[in-house]
């Protein structure tokens, strides 16, 4: 896939990846669910040394999560990447921050013991091409 680039939602932080992504994972652990407000997080996993902050390094803030650190834009709050002592030398980029995120497909679900029971049936839920109109909310 080559080198990838990404940014936070407001563009204050811009990064590039100096190596290929090792893996794409869906993490269903309770910590990810609590700190993203979602049913799981999808990450691009790569060596930490491959993450190059090109713009806005001083705008990256961090929050300690047990053995890990969540790194996010302090201007807009976009989560950018996580690091964890359990996985030394590795960072986990939030897939949605990559400019070419649609080119990647998760390869594995991790922490399945914490997965919401309905996640396996997610494709059966009604899908709309865009948001719900006010009259149908």
C-alpha cells in the first residue's frame, strides 16, 4: 500500500507513516469501548518509529490509560494513536484518521471476550446511505 498520511479532524496535527502497516485490528476491549464511546476501535498497527508527526506535534496531548497512553489532538479532540507497555515499540493509529483508510480492511478481532453480542449481526441492521431525516428520527 505504500506510505500513508493522516490528520486529526481540524488539520492541526498531520502525520505520515514511514513504513507499511503491520496489521489492521478491531479491538473490542472494555478500555477501547469506554475511551472511544464506540462498540470497538479499529487500528492500523505499525512500529512507533514509523510514525512521523509532520505538523502540530505540540498539539498532540495524551491521556494515561492503565499501561497505555491515548494520544489525541488537543484542539479538536480527535484520537490519533495509542501506545501500550504491553506492546513495546508499537503504535496503534486510529484507522479513521488515515487519508486512505478505505483501502484497508481489518484482519483480526482482538479481545473478543469483551465484544458486544450484537456485533456479529451488524450487517443485518438497516443501512442508510446518509443520515436519518428529522421526520424519521
